[in-house]
C-alpha cells in the first residue's frame, strides 16, 4: 500500500445500512427530562459515547472540549438549586396560559438521571490565535456544540436518554464546578437509561410550538431569495417520510 | 393502540446495525476543502440532508435555522473575495514556520463545490422570550450548530464531502446574502461529491495539531477533579478502536 493509499479512506462509500442507521438515530433522538431509570450506565458504553463526542469537528483541530461527569449528590443538589432559581425567574417571563403550561413542564432530570455531564469549552486550549477562529471568535464554542450533538446521537444509539439543561445561570454553573475564567460551560446534560422515548418532541405534543415546514426555510442565493420548485417538492416528500418514521 | 402507545416510540431499542452505522459515519466524517467534483447533487439527496438538519434539537422547539443555497457564480465570487481578504489577515497572525504551513493549506472549496449552503439563525423566530433561552442567550445559536452537525453527518452518509468556511467576516457574509440585523450566519458550508475522503483530519496529517487523549479530558464532579481509573481504561480502549476505524 502506498502512503497515498494509506492516507485515504478505503471503504469510502458507506453502505445503505449505515446511512439508514444514521437517519434512524437522528429521527428518534429526543430531549429527555422525565423518563430516567436509576440503572447505572456501564463504563464501556459511556466511553463510546464520549469518544463519539471527541471525534466531532473542531476549528483548527483545537478539540477545546472537556467533560465533567457529575455523580456526587452534593454537587447535583447545588446544580438543581441553581436550576430552580433560574426556572422561577423564567416562569415570570411568560404571560397567562403560556405561564401555566410552562409551569407544568418537567424541564430537567438532574437528580433522577444516573449521570450528569457538563461539556466545557476551554477557549485557551491551543493559544490565542486559532486557525479558523481568527474572524468568527465563537467558532470554538460551535465546535463544542458539535461534540454535544455527537454525544447526544451516540447516547440515543446506545439506548440512553439525554436532556440538555439550559435554564441555569452560567456564572452559577462555573462556580459550582470550579471552572476557570476562560472555560465556558457550553452544555449541562442529564444521561441515563429510560423507560421509553416519546415519538415526538414533548413541546410539540403539548402544543407549545409546531414543527415548521422545511420547504419554507430554504431559499436560493440570498435571504428571502427565490425557491426551487423541484427542491421544495423533494423537501416536502422527505419531511413527510421523516414524520412517518423513515428517511432512506 | 392507545394514545399513550401512539405517543411512544415502538421500536425504541435501535439495532446494533443502526448503532454501528452511526459510529461509522461519525468516524469517517471529514472537513473537506480540496477534493470536490463538479457533479451535481440530486435534489432528492439534498432534501434528505436538509431534513436531517431540520430534525436537530432546538431550544424551546424554536427551529431558528434557515438554509440559503448559494449556486449563483456572482454571489460565490463575492464570498470567495471575502474569504481571501480574511485569509490574508489571518496569515499575518501566525509566526515563522506556522505562517508558512498556514499559507500552504487549502481552507475552502467555495468555487469548486457544486453547492454552498449558509445556515442561519433567526434570533427572533419565536418572539423575544424563548423557553430554555432565558438564561443562556446563545442557546439558539447552539441549536443551529446542532443542525449543522446533523447536516454534516447526513452528507457523509450520502457520500458527500462538506467543508465549513469560518475564515470570513460575519458582516461581509450578512451584506452579501442580504441577512436582516437579527439573523446570524452561523455556518457557511461547501458541499458536493468528492474524489476521496482522507483517513485522518488534514490538520493532524500535516502536523498542525495532534489528536488529544480523551482520557485526559474527563474528570469527576469538578474541573480538574479526580479521575476514575476504570473509566479511563475504557476511554483509552475506545479511542484505540476509533483510531483503527471501528467503534462498536
């Protein structure tokens, strides 16, 4: 084998089965808040899920992420209090019926899930000048979010539910977890086995917001540009397929 | 079937084959800059890739993303100029050898790829108060990045290369694509069939930066907290498996 051959992916065409697997995982992924079981997650499974995150794309190959596994009941109790304080503030921002619905939603599983993971972004990981971050300074945060999405998909494939807790103050999270000034807590995640996965997002089922038509979100060449009739037709077909459970 | 059954995913345990498919896609995904072929991408394939993006998680089910398909040669020429201006500035930020290597890297495929897509985030998509965005205002940008990562994985599964062009000024992108004040161009992507995919990230092969050991990035309960010896062992095993091409 030449160096050039070694440098290239041999099985460069993925199979239909791999592709179907990906789409199945993408479409069955949910934000889980209420169905966690106390069963422990084996280290071997957790390791695969974290490797999936670590192989996310990163700007300048910076790999700015770290993962704090939060298992201590004391630390979790403090996180839960920080959530509750933020959630009480949040509820007052909605009016009338919306406030009632908001109050009725379960929005986290901090104490029930067997594992919590904080995914952080170390903005100094590879020095002050980072290839690809020179003009869009948030690129390292975006890379970290790609790692979160990979982690989420791998968790679903392993049969684990995951919920992203975003109703919490960043300074509180930083203080509780002892993060240095230059490290951002990008995502606080609750992970574990679940009794079941819902067929649709809970906010959709509960009437909070509808799934948008994708064809209305795609334009040509500029914001509010023209649309391609052929592509719009294919988008509608593919979205109907996704709603009935299968993209292939 | 009861309402409750209908609301729950029937085939809630994904198969080993689905899981292997996901990991294969995750590990073979690359940031592609130089191997684009001019072949058109069928609308049917493009539609599946965009649906994959649209089924990403979003804060408060906000779905803040839109997709601008940039096919016009005039618009692409303007984007390419904006890249070149930024790239010249970027090169001066590196010193000595690093500047030489930087200059030698091909960092975009704006004109060669058959499709460019700008993925945007409309921060006003669902009014000023968004469930889950009340305390971390960047959550809608993060949701949009999840859509980008889904799109990237689906593209790889469909045999399409994708490269994220981040060396460009956001105000220039906004002006060229006519984005309103409240819409952020989160990612500018080049997509198309490719002659081949590299086995490893180009920045790794070219010695820009090494792949980090994941076990060094995982701690318990706090930043620089303790490590679990058992988990570290599993992380090392899983990373070796990933490097030799297979997580299962």
